[in-house]
C-alpha cells in the first residue's frame, strides 16, 4: 500500500531491541510515580505490559480487548470515525480513583489507546498511556500522543513475538513482504 511517500518501511525487532525499549521506559515510568493498576491492550500490549509490570512491580494487571470494524465492514473514512466495540474491559469499580497505566505495543492511529483512556477516565481513573513505539505520522490526533514511549518511528514495526504468526497482515500493508535471509545484513 503506497502512500505519497512510497511504501511503508518495515523494522523487524529482536528481543534485545525490545529490552532496550523497556530500559528506556522504566526510568520515565518510575519518575512518574506509582501506578495502582496496569491495563494491557490485547494483543499487542500483553508482552510489553508483562515486561513493564515485572520491572515496576505492578501486580494489579488487567486487560482490555478492543475491536474496530474491519476494512470489509465500512469504507476507509467511515472506519476512522466509528467508536470501537469493547470485547473485554475491567469493571468501573476496578478503575475508579486509581492511577492507571495503559500499555500497548504501538501508537499508530492512536484510536485504540485513546478509546481505552477515555473509557477509564469516564470511570473516574487518572490515566497514562505507554507504548513501545509512537508513530506521529499515522496518528489521527493532532493534540494527543502517548504519555510515555520508547521510540518514535515512521515504520511498520514487527515485534519478535509476531514472527511466528506469519506475514499475512504485513503483506496486505507492504507490497514488498518480509526480508529474505540475504536482506538481513
């Protein structure tokens, strides 16, 4: 899928790359003060959230599963405007009056993190968002960004836990597909 800038660039991360991103985030999050609860956005936030919850000793860890209509359900413009369906979300009494850290892998359009944050705030929580990668070039929100992020990127990121899943989703977004063994010098 080419844009006016050309095809999306890919970055294939190793576990060592992820460790470095966590090492960037942990001091920022410690300075921010303690968090009562962490909400991991499925599926992308589960592994980064697990690593961060261990490093920060956060034991109250919840999940939120969010679904947006697929490309087959609506046209592209309408799809960007529709509110998500929350497939799984913590009850309000688990959120009210808590400092919550929402974790996902990447802030692309920003819709998922923003939707989860809004729902937590409406339950009475003080909310902070955290991602490994922030892509300001894809964000739909000119005045919103994650509170904490490990790196800024303009690339389509492939995390090490996604490698075994195959490249079907990547192939739809990026015409050139995954690198071949000769491309990984």
